[in-house]
């Protein structure tokens, strides 16, 4: 699967960047970068479910999840997808988040992942951080396209 466009790490929100870096750290456990742990744990508390989420994705995904190299400035599609999941959960679009999780995880694991994503999103909200991804139409779709049509009111004379 080829990526349409490269997404720069700096184009993500601070919270999005921390999610990407912490995911990369989880994958390459032999690299201990205390700053990432501090940045992630500081505002959100020591345990927010990050390890649980990445473990679940690693063990149960119906396809291999692809993450960027440790120091890469580019964000891989799956990394952006995780940020997008948290972003949509912060926007209270759980149905969209659940639907997307069911495309990458079996049903039971998708429900477990939704709870973990919701926990991460909630703790980010409490800390005043918002996860966001540029180019939303290409990263996990645009939930607005799937929303109910807006009703327009018009005054008839």
C-alpha cells in the first residue's frame, strides 16, 4: 500500500506529535528517550493506556500496522490514523471512531481499542491538548462526508 502524500511530523498538533513519538518509542523499546516519556506522562498522568493501545494494535490488527523510523520527520499513514482516532474521539464522534477501528481490528479488539482511545482522548482534553491531523480527507477519511445532510432553513415569501 503506497501513501498518497507525505505528512510532515510538524504539521500535527503537539498532542499528535507526542502520540506519534510515543508509538515509535513503544515499537523500539530499546531506545529510551526520557523526554518523550516525560512529555507524554507529564500532562496526562503516568498511565493513560498508550501501551495497552499499541499492544492491542500490534497483536490483533488484521493487517500489519506500519510506523515510521525512530527519527523520521514524516508520519506514516497508520501513525496519522491513530492521531485521527484520538482527534475524532475528542470531537465526540465515537461512531466514526468505532467504525474505523472495526476496519483494522476484529470486533472484540475494536471495542477494547475504542475504550483505550476514549481514555487517551479524555485525558488529553483534561490537560487542554487537542490531537489533530492535517489532510483529514486522506487520513482515515472525513467523517463529515458520512454525516447526515444538514437541513437548510429558508424563508419563503
